[in-house]
C-alpha cells in the first residue's frame, strides 16, 4: 500500500529510528551527568530551551541547525521527494561527521567543544521532547504551547507532563500569572498535579508509534484512510495493533483512534 509518496518501508524505517534515538538521548544524558562537574562553571553556561517551544516547529529546527552548522542537511531533507529516507540518511551522515571531528580534534579543540556540550544537549533535548509530544499526543510540543496562547489549559498541563521546563515559557507564565491574580485555586491544583505526574498509558510503545505514523501521513497530506487501509497498515504491515485485540472490534477501535487524532490535530 502506498500513501502519497510514503511507502510501508518508509514508515518502517522511521519507526526503526525511535529506539535508536531514545538510546542516544539516554546515553548522552548519562555521559553529560558524569562530566557535569568539569563542564559546568556557572549558571550562564546552561541554555534555557523553553523559549524555543514558542516557535513553530520548523523555526525551532532551523534555530538548532543554524547554531550547530546543520543547515545543509536540513535543507536537503526539506527538499527531498522522500523526506523519511532523507532524514534517516542525514542522521547517519551527521553522526559519522561528529565522530570524525571528535577523533581529529586537538586537546585544545576538544576542550572548547566540551564547553558547548551543555547548550548542544539542551537544544537537542528540546527537539527530542517535541518528538515525544508527537508520540504521546500526536502533535509537536510547540503546537501545545500555541494552544496555551489560545487559552487551552489542558494543553498547558499536557506540555508540563512532557517537560517541566515549559513552565518558563512566556505563554505559560502569563496564564499562571492570571491564575494567581484571580486566586484560581482549581487551576493551581491542576498545575501542581501536572508538575508531579508522568505520562503513563499514552507512553505505551505501539500507541506512540501509531500517533507518529498518523502525524507523518497528515503532514504528507494523505487522504483519509478507510477502515480496511487502517487495518492493513497498523495490523498487517506495521504490526502495531493485535488482530485479536481483547478490547473489542479491531477495525472499530482503529477507526476511533484515527478519527480522534484527526479531529484533534488535523489543523495543527
């Protein structure tokens, strides 16, 4: 089954990168924590990344690309007829380039590069969290902040569950300030709950992947999938939903899942 320019192989390729990306971020965080005493001299060294969530996602990506010299790779991805394959190839290329650069650095150059490690990881974390938001809620974290500006408190609380630094976003601070001014105790209780809670059911691996696939299809402007196409894609091709689900009629459940996604995120 082909959907516009995307094939099932493209979607499988995209899904194969999720565990690799998660492992890379976990390992990077572990290494950073080990070296933090050597890298961290003052609070000014740590970049505050929450302001990037106020930007549309492509401006967010561009800010990262410009700061760290990945403009050419991002340009190639955006202009590629098959962006999924181009993205995979570009990430592999960038990873190889970084390893080569590190291997050929002098001790002085390596020391300078390490000083930028905290800010690099901070911006990379912001982009990773925006991807996590796609997996959990079907939209970028940037989209949730846009909804906060439109007065959607639920989006504010969902954003906080993904990344507590969101509390520093001007749009979020404006809403909290209003609640303080109005002595809105109900809002403050929900705010406290969001800061102290974690995503649970929404973080289930297969449902995360299904939301990502729907997001990709939406951005590819694919036509609405029929019940048979949903079954073929998620059950037969990608093996993300069991054909003998205990939760009732499989096609009906898939249709409900897809329709709920489209109703909420088709215009984001």
